[in-house]
C-alpha cells in the first residue's frame, strides 16, 4: 500500500503564491508517475501537472508558465509551486501516484487552495 500526505494549501490573494508538498511512503512502485490534480466545486477532477521517473513533466494549459512541478532527490516527494494565482485556481488539490507497470493509482486526502481577495 502507498500513502500520500499533502500539505501547503491555504488562502491566498490573487497574484500570490503557494507551494504544495506531497510525501509518498509505503510500498512505492519503482516506476511511477507522480502528479497533482484538482477539483473545483461542481467540476470534474482535472490534471494540473505530473512528472515521470525520468523527469518528464506535463502541465494543464491553464497553469503553464505559472505552476512548476518538482521532486526531491529520492523521488518520493513532489512539490507544486503555484505563482500568479487566480480565483479560478480555487479547488481541492490532490496528490496522485500512478504505478507505471500496472496502472494502479493512489490518491492523497486533498488540500484546499482558495484564491480570493
């Protein structure tokens, strides 16, 4: 089993920044993709950004140039640096880990990000 623990959400004014962290523990798959999804009220969960074992990154068009995904050297913690935040970025952000071998996915509990003046 894999556990994902997120931190770093909160309330920020438009134009501000936040940094989310997600630490993975347990039986972490050797080959994996880690990333962030978000879900706003009344909307479907959507991909924000993800990073593969080799370091390839993918971003949603809506966050390109504003958000950056990164990880630690052990590749068990991922970060999401969010700059120039907008009210439409308000959502619950979920950490995701996908086993690249069998496709199994694991989710964190979610952390609320609210962008409001």
